[in-house]
C-alpha cells in the first residue's frame, strides 16, 4: 500500500511540474504569436554558451517604455513593430528570368558544384535564386502607398498597436505604430540597410504621418479609438498573402557544425534546399549587421528552456509558395538592437560564426562599405533621398553609426577568414 501511495504521489508531482512548464514556456506564444510561434531557432550554434538572461528578457525589452530603462542608454527617436500573420498577394514577388527560379524541383542537384571560388554560392544558383521584391516593384509600391487613402483599419498585423490597413484600391499594408519610440525607426533604417546590401527579401516600406492628412481622413474615428498620437509617424509595409512558416535548415541547427562550403554537406541537397540556404546566408549576415536579436539570436537564446525550438517555425521569417524567404518585423534591428548589444553580442557572434558560404554580391557590398568606411553617409543619403519623412523620424546617433561601421568591419574580417580557410580546398 505504501508503495502504491508513493508511486501515486510521484505521478501527481510529475503532472504538476509538466503543467507548470507547459503554462510558462508558450504563454507569450499564445498571447502574441498566434500561428508564428515565439520559439526561435539559431544557426549551427555553440551549445556551450551559457545563457545569463532571464527567460522573458528579449520580448520584455520591446515592451518597457524607454523612461523605465535608463541603464540601456540613449534617447530613442521612433515607433513601430508588426507581426504580419500570413496574408496578401505573392503575385507581387518576382523571380529572375521567366520564373525559372521557382524552386520546386526535387532530387539531387545535377547542375554543377553549388560553391565556386572557395566560399561563394555558384553563379548558376544565383541565376535561379528567388529575388523577392525587385527595386522596380518596391519603388512603384511606395509611390502608390504614399498617395492612396486608407479606408479601413482592423487587427491582423500582430500586436494590438499595429493595424491592417486597406487602401481605396483594395490593396493592403501593415501599419506599425510602435510601443516604443525606436521601433518605426529601426524597421525603416533596417529596410534601407538591406537596400544598400542588395538584399531584396524585405517587403516595401514607406512612412506616413497621422494628423489632418487626407490619407487618414476616412479612418479618423478608428485612429482616435486606437489612441495613436496625433502627429505620430507610422510605417506602412506591403502585406503579402499565402505565406508559410520556415523551419531552420539542418546545417544551421545547434547539433550541426554550421553552413560551410564543403561537398560533404552540400552535395546531396536538392535544388530547393540549396536556394533556401542561399537566402539564409544573406539573412545571417543581415541580422548580424543590424544586431536584430528577434529572429535567429532569440532562437539560440531560447534553447536554454526549449531544446526543440529549431524544429518549429523561425521567428519573423516566412516563405512564399515559390520559395522566396520574407524577412518581416525588423524593428529590433539597428536602433534597439544596438542599445542592448552588450546583452546579445555573444549570441550574434555565434550565429555569424556558423556560416562560411556567401552570395558574392553581398560580400562585395560589404567589402566596399568596409573599404570606404562611409556606411553612415551612404545609409543616410539613401534614406533621405527615398523617404520624404526622414527628417521627422530621425536617423542613427553618431554612436550607433559607429557601431554599424564596426560591425561591417567585423563581418568583412569574418568573410576573409572563411576565404583563407576554404580557398585551397
């Protein structure tokens, strides 16, 4: 009888502990992520890293007003965030040449080596690579979005502070009204940083100012009900439909050794897998430069309580039916990411260190920014030339502009290290 009682007590204790774990680990997921879960996934990351942050830190930092975070330093200059949940027009995405880039082919690749000159993706892969949002398309969308009247605002872009906007012509955009003043600025500057790097996976973005403008006249009552600031600057990003989640590929999971230019790792990949890896390599470099901790880095951080995190969808990353990866919700980059850099740098470095194969054009742009050491000037010029409201939103502080240049230099050094290591193979 005692044995039965002891076993029953042990069973009840285990059930209670399991219940506590279930409630704790996905609670934020159920509240905020809906289909795109929080649980992040990093790269071929080093499991030996010792987490030293509380389980809520990376998400809580986005929700705490700047006035309550004096230790994080710096005054912030903008608003915004979005959690684009899945829906609005993959027809607006474009693939290189006659849709031949549609990565639907299965089976081992027969078109030659996936890598050339040591560490670069093969030219034939570049020719087939999904190119996402072309500059021509982005320019046209931005011009229309600046003049189209908003006729409806409704939930549908993640956080309550954001809204799904319908324009008079029926097209849609996510309106990001930040819960912190740096989020619109981070989202916007990250978008233009991607343009400098030739990375076309980010949906087109424009800024708009609330107030008495005709653009918002038809939804004035709704804007007032949302309690958005009267002259607030918000961002509008193209809403894309038919998107699905993306699981971290095997070479970038924690049990792997990383994404390296070796045939033992790449030789048996399908064309679809290779084309996705090409885009992932850009994503790793891009998130390192912008110090975006709300995608790959948060995946690595989450391993401390969720060892299966990389087997689920990656945070803030979606895929079109044709294989284009879409990098969404980049408000944690640059401004906020730089402010909390000390907390996340070891994770950023680990993710970057896991990748040693790159798109040649991306490395060339990084090398130019390193050589000329003018990233601040070029980013500011592109931003001002492209965005009429840039003066209202502001730009990077001198300190943060210096951080960006330092990260460009570090990334360039990493690329040179990879070339020295693999060029003779």
